[in-house]
C-alpha cells in the first residue's frame, strides 16, 4: 500500500501544548474539509511504501520529542497511516497525531499506536463550514484513551455560543483535557485580544482549562 505524502522535514512544533518541542513532521496529502482560514499548501505529493517512509524518517538523527503526523488530514489515509505508525511505535518513537477531529471511524483503526492526539474542534462561525458536533463527540471519546488536547481557531467571526457548546462537549466527554484557543494569525491581534480574554472567562465559568497559544512558527518565521 502506498501513501501520498507532501513533505517530511524536521522543525519545532509551533502550536498547542507541545510548542517548542523538536519534531519530525510527516505531512499527509489531502483533507476532507475546506476551512476558510486554511493556509496549508498541499500542491503536490510523493508516493511511499510504509517502509520507504520509515527509512526516510530514520535519516533524521538528532534527538526528537516525537513524530508529528500532520496534514491536511492524516486519517484520510488511515490504512497507510496505521502501517507507518506500527513501524515507528515498534521502534519506540512517540507518535503525535495532528487532526481535524472528524474522522472517528478511522481514528479507531489507529488509536492503539498513537501517544498524543492534538485534535481540532471546528466551530462553524470560524471555519465557514457546517458543525461537526457529533463527529467531534465520537472522536473525542476514542481519543480520550490516549493523551489528548484540543485546539480551536478563534477569529473575528467566532460566536460565543458555539464556543460554549464546545466547552460543554469537552467537559462531558474529555474531562480534564486542555483547550487551546488559537488566534487566527491573519487577523487583527488587538481586536482578538479582547475576544480571547472574554472566551477564557467563558471557559473558566464552564470549568474547562483553556489557554491562549499563538502559532509561534509564524511569529518567529520557522517552517
Ligand atoms: S482541516 Fe486543517 S488542513 Fe483541512 S482545510 Fe481545515 S485548516 Fe486546512
């Protein structure tokens, strides 16, 4: 089985709770969503057999915190993903999955080989898409078997009632999971600052731990 991979590179994690950790990134080609704020460029890919990809990962010799399987949406190629995760897991690497949190059937297929799940909650007022509440619920139930944290993009258009729904879902399904509020990097920071403070307060009221983490790789200019 061959997988479509856009790029393999090493860098530091620029988002979420593991920001600053050195990782090997494996970017999967293709996504099932089309968020209006998406800035991921997936113009091309190379095809790999699982052992070819594993050998390429092994060429990175430094000390790394983990391997970030990212995209696009890696779970769109869940059979291939499972094969490469099995290989890295067997070789004592930490597998870190970056996902949009919607493809829960596929997650079930690979969860045994993942150590950390960094999942999104997609708020319709931020993405311009329909809601994914039911998919996020099922996804979070499965992800909670592992270490999981949740990210959501906050933009000018983000509605407080949708964030409240997300907070209640987290409290109900993934109690204790931390929510990262990630400001949309293309928008006015001053305006978003006040909104983020309001949303942190909302999270406190709903008894969910939330923190604001910007996309650091864009601020400091690394890949
Ligand atoms: S889920 Fe991620 S990669 Fe896919 S469209 Fe949305 S932001 Fe882009």
